[in-house]
């Protein structure tokens, strides 16, 4: 069983920055891949970024160059630094940890943290 605790969401103006964190705890689960998905109202949940324990990363095209994912393996924590935020980044952001970088399937989800970009 794994527990994921997310933090760092909030309200920010366009062009601003936020840093999300997700700490994983528990036992008997794979945290090879850690990452973030987001879901805006009326839309499907989509990939934002993922990172593996050996440093492989993938990003959605919409966030490349603005967002940076990183992880502290010793702390089982993944971070998402979000810069140059846009109103279209507004969504609930969900942490996911699991065995594959290619899919969140088979992994575990956090409760979500709201990110709102608005003036």
C-alpha cells in the first residue's frame, strides 16, 4: 500500500511560478516512475511530466521549456517546478507513482492539488 501526499498548489497570476511536491510512503509498491497528470474541468486527465529512478523524463509538449520535473530518490519525493504559467495550465494536478514511465496504469494516485492561473 502506498500513500501519496501532494502539496504546493494554489492561485497564481499568469507568468508566475509554483512548485508541486509529492511524497510517497508505504511498502510493497513500485516507484520506478513518478510523475504528474492534470485534469481541467470537462477534459480528460492528461500527462504533464514523468521521471524514472534513473533520470529518464518525458513531458507534454504544452509544458516543455516551462515545467521541470525532478525527484529525490532518498525521500521518495517528486517535484514539479512550473514557470511561466498560463491560464490554460489551470487544473487539478495529480501525482502518480508506478512501474512504468509510459503509462499510469498499475500505479497509485494522489488526491490531487488545485492549480489556478488567473489575474
